[in-house]
C-alpha cells in the first residue's frame, strides 16, 4: 500500500517527499487528506530522522473509495523503521 524509501542527505534535518497518484485516489480532497496525514506522522518522528531524505509513495489502497488510516499509519511507521535500520548499516562508522 505505501512504499517508503530513504537515503542520507548530509544535512542536519529530515526532508519528506510525497507521491499520491491520481489513479489511486481520484479526488483532490482524498489526495490532500493522505498527504496531510503523512506530513503529520512525519512531523512527530522528525527528530529521530535527522539527516535523511524520505520518499513515501502510495501504491494502492484496500477499498474502493475508503482509505484505512490505521493501515496507512502502520505502513508508514514500518517503512520508517526499515529505512532507519538500513541507513545505519550503510553509513560508515564515525
């Protein structure tokens, strides 16, 4: 449902990029709602993500016109955890 990718950015802040395709959520209201939710969850985790660029891409949804916020939130947090672990393994030790 949600694909989260990350990479180091060399800055002291975290940045977020969002991709919510019109083919998946047809109304602008729905797309903006998803982006608003993702930005809010990112804001709550931003201090633990310093130095990362994060891209979240919505790939599909479960229901026809419904969006399950709980599933979206679980996918986002699971993706962030995976990205944190992956980046810690890729970065050289100080």
